[in-house]
C-alpha cells in the first residue's frame, strides 16, 4: 500500500501573502501556483468504527468526478507524518468499497465496518493553493489550505501549510519547513484534518497528552531502542506544545515540561555513547524552553495544589482579596511568558530540529564515540544488556544520595528528586524488555517516592513564592502571609517524614533488570 509522507504547519491567515512572497518559496518554487476549491466529505459508521481503528475514508469532488481515498494512520508519532494511503476514482459522491483495487485494504475496511452503512460525518471546504517545489534534489508539493471543517452544525477554521514529499528524503520536508519558519512564523500541527473533524463533531474535550508506553523487545539493538525512545519523546513534546496552544488547562504546561524533561533524559543517555555534535545541543535549548514554562507551572501548583491542601479556615481568614489578586496576576504573567515562548518561531525551529535529528526513523543514532570503538559497539549490542547498564547507573546514583535521606537539606532533597526522576524515566524507557509484573511493581513504588519528593519540593517553592507577595498593604495581608508560612513549614516537615518512610520502602526493592532475563 503506498505511503503518504507529509508535514502540516499552522500559520496566521494574515501571513499567507508573506508566505507566497517569501525568499525561500520563491527560490525553490519559482513557477505559478494553481488554485482550486477542494471539498472533501469524510464517511464512517454511526458508531465511528473507522475512527476507532485509525482509518479515514473520504470522498473528494474533482473536476472529473470523485476520488475515494482511504488513509490508515500508522500512529508512529513521527514528524513528518507517515500514513498508508490508497485512492481510486468513483462515479458518485458515495463511497464504494467494491472499487478499491487493493484487496487487503478492502477486506480490512469491511471488517471494521461490519456491514453497517457508511454515512457522511463531516466535511472540509478549503481553497487550496499548490505549487511544485524542488529542494535540495527532492520533489515536494507545497499546499496552502485556507477554509474550514464543518459537521453537525459546527465549524472550525483551517489555515495550514502542507508539505508533501513526492520523491526524495523525508528529512527534506523538515529542512524546508525550518527555512520557511525563519521567514514566516509557523507551528507544527500534529493533527490531521480528519482528526480535527472528528474532534469537532464529537465535541471532544481536549485532554493534556501524556507519555505513551514505549514498546521494545529483546531482538532490538541498543541503537534501535534509542531511536524508538526518541520518537516517543518527540511525539509527546509536539503534542503537548499543540495542546498548550489550544487549551488554557494548566495541565498542558505541566505535561510539556514533563515531555521536555523526558526528551532531555533520552539525550543524556545518548550523549554517553555518541560524540557531542551540534544537533545534540538541542537538549540545552529544550532546557531553556522548559525554564520559560517554569514560572507558570510554579504559580499553577501553588494555586491548584499546594493551597488547596491548606485548611479552609486559613484561606477564609484574611487571605484577602488583595493577596488573591496578586497571586492571580503573578499566575497570569507566568502563562503569558510561557505562551510567548511557544509562539516564538525559535520554538518551532527547535521542534523541527528535533524531528530532523531522528531523521524520520532512518537510524540517526550513529557515529564515533568519545571513547572509541568500544563504546560504539555498545550501540550494536542487544537491547537488554545496554538498558540494564543505563538503569543500573541511574539506580546507583539515586541510592548513593538517598542513603543520607534523613540528614539531607532542601537543596539536597531536590537533587534526590531529580535523580529519582531520571531513574523513573530510564525504567519507563526500557521497562518492557523485562516481565511486566516485576517492572510495574518497581515503578509503582518509585512513582510514589517521586510524587512525595515532588510535593515536598512544591512546598518549599510555595514558601518562596508567598515571600514575594506584596503583603505590606495592611495588617490583614501580612497576617495572612504569616499564617500561610507557618502552615507551609509544618507541611514541609510532614512531607519530609513521608519521603523518609517511602525511601525506606523503595530501598528494599530488588532490581527487576537483574532478576530475570529480558522477555523473548
């Protein structure tokens, strides 16, 4: 079945004239663009059986009739997106699976359909402007789509740049997108038009994307594992950044920071086995982006988590409208800074460079190591041995510091929290190489310890944030801050005891990566 490779980028409708005249587009696509109205209807069963199985069935009206297309999403989380696609001419605007030449695809869709009638679910109506491009020896179709998706009486705007590879290397789409982004602010759009249409008609409530389980097996080499891990991490970063744009849910910024931390940890693992090159420095830029999200996250935690644990009487007393307004203002300022960072074209460039680095699954983790042939060979060894060394190293560092948990101060407990977090990420990255029961037991206790350390850290941060509040205007405000600080001090001591108890439990856990061989 043929495969479609494309990259979608969102742009502001006001920037379309600038995009047309951009130096990059003029240089690689000097010919005239063609414009046409494109109306496409998507079909499914009443129960949306095709959607549940990642299949999109659409009929597009053309000058010469109608074209039926079937797309099967590989769900690999890569950018550019790679989807299996097959299309054929049909006589009417109604889908006809009997005319699908590929028998395996026809049988697949019929099985999902289970004899139920296909009906129109939603449609897209866009003005499409296309032009062929030749970029670094690759042939790319550039399409600017401006219009809307509509269904069940609702509409949502569409304004996107679509780069589709016709021949050549898929990484060329990312390189071209980077150059265009330098001229016109763009944003990576991880959702297809079909996904956006289904979300519209289903009135789907957006939820913050979380890290998806990473599936590895012992037949893989270490290099293959690292590529799989990086694709998963990048998918989480892109999806989280997109969610922050589309929702004001504070969980979005939290998940974006988690996604960035996971990606940075993956880079840390890779750095030990590959020479440090320019592209690996993306990890440092990710750290900078993560820090720009920090202010919003700290105030979100203070309002949504820390203070919600406080006794109601404490907040009813003179926590005063004055202090509440200051907290809201600080929180809003943090969110403005976070969104400004994401809107900056530099953020899009970092995401595109991340995807470029993975070279769209072509096995980019290659090259000489800092220590010569011995370490390079580690990347070609079976996954389980390599993974065991990585997890053991993180485990050893955490235990070394954690043994002194009873006497660690706040700064040292913060260091322990980071080490525990790194250990958790490593265990989650490689955990499926071992029996699920043992891995999950270890991870469950590890997560509880990390959460407790995180709550302790949030309490210490809250103390610093409360100290910045302008409580000098009136005795009531100052009294409120003093009472909150006393509660925070008590909470800090309580959480410290909880951390010590959980560490004691964790320290007794056996290493799942030593107890059994990797799963076959």
